[in-house]
C-alpha cells in the first residue's frame, strides 16, 4: 500500500508517495533521498554536480570499507600466526 506523506522541509512543502510503512527505516531512507534530490532541483544544480556528488559519496564509502577490510585481514593474519 502506498501512503501519501506531507513533509515540510526548509519552509517548502513536499508530498511524497511512500511504498513503506511510515517512520520505518525504509520510509526514512527514501524520504531523505527524495529531499536531497529535491534540493538539487531547487538549486538548479547541473547534472555534473549531481553525478560528482554521488560519485564522491560512493567513493568515500568504498574507501571506508576498503580500510575496514584491510584491518580485518591484518587481524586474521595475526590470529593465524598464533
């Protein structure tokens, strides 16, 4: 069931159709994404800016998980040496 949701953010009113139960993790995630996308359109951000921002965020996450994987490998190596 879809649920229309009225959201007031930054003195603007948004109506979203949500496919999730209100205030669930999925609903909140989709709401924040919709607000972020709306902000790009409200500020007339270019496609290059939008793509660049998405790329930066994904690269930051990839770097974080790469560092975590490296640390796990170091711990695993240490455990195997015991």
